[in-house]
C-alpha cells in the first residue's frame, strides 16, 4: 500500500482503505499532496507552452520540460524506495501541507 501512495491517483486507495495504519496514511497523504503540486506545476508548464509556442524558445522549453518530468519520475522512484525501506522523506512544501489533514 505504501508503493501506491506515490503513484498518482492510486494514492487514494491506501488513503481510503488503510485508515488504521499511521505509516500508510502519512505516505498516502503526502502522495495526494504531491499529486496536487504536480497538477499545479503541469498547469504552469501548459501556460508557458502557450506563451512560447514553437520556435527556438519553444524547443529550449521542451528540453526544460523533459528535465522536469524526468526529475519527477526520479522523485517518485526515490520516494517509493525510501518509504518501502521505512523512511519518511519530508518534501518542503508538500509535507507541510499534508500534515494539516
């Protein structure tokens, strides 16, 4: 269930089904908040895409997007590996927001 916590919308499964397990709930809340932060980031990227359009700046922006998305995939893999190992990784803004639930 901890692995599902960092796989996008699948984080809702442990959040709703494992209410008695504190560790799973912590990771699920962080996963849901991370998903929200990623949605805001993707909306921002979409807006920048509309402004830049195609051309030289658009091509450079495409490379920046690739680095961002590969970084997000790497972040998810890192969080899954660490959480399965029993660690809690606190993401600066996301974890603070998740603790409010």
